[in-house]
C-alpha cells in the first residue's frame, strides 16, 4: 500500500545534549516501518558544502570567529541545505526530519551572541526563501543536564557546546519564547523524560499532522514557501547552531 503524500517538514530543536538526534532517529524508524519515505538530515551540514562549513564553525583551531561571521556561516550552510536537500525531498513527497533549523540560529546567534533575534531570523528567512517547518519539536533541556549528557563518553565539546552555562541558558529561554509565540506549530517536551516516552509523544503528534488534509498542513507553517508537490500514485529531518 502506497502511503506517500505531500511532503512534510519537521525540525528538531533544543539546546546541546537535548537528545534531538536520538528522537529524530526514533521517529524516522517508526515512520519508515509504516511505509513512509523519510529523509533525515542535520544542520549545519546536510550538503557537501554544508559539512565543510560545519567543520569550520564548530571545530576548535580555526582561529577567531566573531559573532557576525558565525551567523553568516550558519546561514550559508542553511541556504544550501534548503535548496539542495529539503525542497527537493518535499517535492518528492517525502517526510523531512532535520536536526536543527532556523530557530537554532535565532536562539544561538540572535540571543546567545546578542545579535538580535529579528535580524538573525530575517537573514535566515532570506537564505531559505522563507521555507519553514510544518512542525518544530522542541526538546527543552536544562543547560547543566545538557552538558552532563554531551560530555559523557565524549572527548571534547565543540566551540558552541563549550560556552558557559549562562550562554546556554539564554539559548534555552529563546527557544521557549519562540515556541510560546506560535504554539500551534510547536511540540515542546521536557528533554529529561525517558527516551521511549518522548518518542511516543512525538509520534502521536506527527500522526495528527500526517492525518490532516494537505491544505491544513500548509497553513501550519510552510504555506506558500513549500512547493505544492504532486502526490505519488493516488495523491502525494545534531551540535552547534
């Protein structure tokens, strides 16, 4: 039975150590077991140029990277990601799961680096031609818990992970503020919950999204930014920013 439909775009957001990659993998496996075609990707990265930019901006040893340069590198990676990976997959009717998207830049560079959330959002909306997720899953993590998780068995933190807890607290507050502004487009969950519990709640939310008519899904977030794909057959997604 062909279960494909119009493409759906889901972003996983949250502080470092929130468990985004784990939950994206769990959701992908659950959806694929039901016959959906799922594309998992990440930011920064997702394309050859994006992976090079990821290494440049997150690895230590690349010299000083000021806040504006950092924001522009993330936006450049995201521009390639949206154009080369996300939009084509949505056009094929796939479910795209990305580990981080625009909200990460708004939180990390806009709030964390104090560049201004509106300025950073404007830059990234221009870079992606306005492409927005249908749903953002925000895993809310306490900065200290996040640090404990990401340093367990890990050799070293990257440039952004190694910032002080005060930096990560500003990021957490920014994420929660973004979700509060548009609650219908977000699923906010405490990252400290058991992995299985989180996975079940995320899948239940995504089920409601997949069961909705495509017109309603469009209104949820992507709107005119996502192309209206033809439905196959009957009718037609983590560290750092």
